[in-house]
């Protein structure tokens, strides 16, 4: 899922991923694990922001902040 995501949808807005890192035991809370952009808008998520995300189903996660996130690969986007 995260390792092969070409896109990420955050609160209904699709971004193209430019950097992904699957958190491991060496990833600190403030390490960036996702960078994505849409035009001039750039977003990033840290490990702390994605820790304890709740799977809601169909690949949709709710972050602690309340944001909904879904990771997509090119094969899924039509």
C-alpha cells in the first residue's frame, strides 16, 4: 500500500507522491514519511502524524488529526 503509492488522497484532494518511507524502528517521530504535491501545493506527513492511524476500510485511514488519507497506485487511478 504505502510502498507503491503513486498518489495519496488527503481529505478528498489528490496529490502525487514524490517521497515515501515506510516507518521502521529507526524512524523518529519527526521524520518525514510522505511528501506529495499538487501544482504549487506541497504536503508532508511525519511518522508522528501517521502513527496510530485507524483503517476505516477500502484503504482509507483516519489520522489522529481527523484527516482521511488513502494511498493509491497508478493502476487504481482512472
